[in-house]
C-alpha cells in the first residue's frame, strides 16, 4: 500500500495506473475508520482494479468548531485497517495541500438540499462537503466513487455536485453497516460513554417504529411518537422526518405509494448522531 501526503505524488501513481488501463475506485473518509468505511474499501476492491482512499478531516464542513476539535483521529490504526482491507493508495493530505493559498471557494447550487434536514441544522456543511469532494475528485479523477448510505442526504448532495461540475465519476451508494444492536457505525460512536453507547441503539428502534407504523394518511402522530421515544432514551432530538426518498422533501401525509425514508439527527450527550432507514 502506498501512502502519500502530496497531490503531485498521487497524480503520478494514478497516471501510471490509468496508462495501464486500470479502473480506479475512490473512498473519501475523515479517518477514525470502522467496519462501515472498510465495507466501502472492500466493495471498491471487488469492482475496480485500483482502490484509493483519503484520510482528511475537512475543516470547511464543520459548522461547529468544537466538533472539529473533538473529531477522533486514529491515523496509525486507520492505515493498518486500510492495508488489511486491500487498499492500494492512501492520500493523507494536510489542509494546505487541499486548500492551497490560490484555492478559490465556489458556491454550489444545491437547491433545497442545502437548506433542509442536515442543511438546516448545520449551515454551510454541504458547501464544505462539496468543496472537499470536488477538490478530491479533481485530483483523483476516479471511475467510481463509493459513498455510504448512512449519510443519505450527503449522497444526494455529492451526486448533484458531480452533475453540476461534470465530473466523469459514477457513484455507488453502499449499505449502512451496523453494530449488533442496530446502531449505525460512525467515527463519532467512539466518543460515547458505555451508558450512552447502550442508549444509542434507540435510534435504530425508532426508525423501525416508523417503518412498522407507516400507513397512508397523516404522519404527524407517528413522527411525534418517534421524537418521544428518542427523548425517553436520553436523546436531544434535532429532527425526525419522514421524507420522499427521491428529493428528501418532508411529508406530513403519505399516499401509500411514494418511496419514503425516515431520517433522524439527535444528540446523545455532546455527540451528534444521524441515521436513516428506507420505510417503503
Ligand atoms: P466519514 O469518514 O464519516 O466522512 O465517512 C466516509 C464514508 O464512509 C462516507 O461515504 C460515509 O457515508 C461512509 N460511512 C460512514 N459510516 C458508514 C456506515 N456505518 N456504513 C457504511 N458507510 C459508512
């Protein structure tokens, strides 16, 4: 496995691979890896000739400076896990490497996606996500980009950015990997105390509650009950939403036909967790 902090080196490796006709799969991450990330690396390994991953905690997507400061960093362990999973190249850039002095930020026209759900509670977050992924795609020009469904809205945002910027990259959305009790794996889970970790399985139970109780007609009562379930488990809830799976617009009533997804964001202590589940 090759590890580099420099985009010039990265470009050179990738150029050589491309000249040999190899297909390139890319898995961007912020490190503090877990089995969710590794499932993406493995999928890329099965579908592409060469797999590259990046470890970069992107400051421009953190609207909360304390969250950025507390974001877990476990680089040595990450590199071991990537090697074991068969990753070929790891890009470990500094902030200056990604955003050099001459770098110009741009605005991405994401429409309502920028302002609803995660966008509403984390202003500027998706502009920062687009900024870093756009930059990483320009450097790596992968054939395929592997993203986790755990970040449902992010998958939609990145797909939209790829369309806006005409990147020649195909997106593959990979299933959410969960702990045995249903908690979605997340780098942030390692900041939970033992008690908080136990209580956090309530998110998955709540999403299943929504799935089990989804019926044509008014949805407001089941959304309210879902909020109460989370609060009872000790969460401070930011949102519980049942949304159209295609555009994420929130639904207060369901026609019995539309594909819908349940989405949750909630704090356990000072750790913010998100999750989602296809409901229909
Ligand atoms: P992050 O390091 O949180 O930026 O995540 C990097 C990539 O891994 C993103 O595409 C995430 O959606 C994906 N990912 C994070 N957690 C999981 C999970 N539990 N299952 C599958 N993919 C995940």
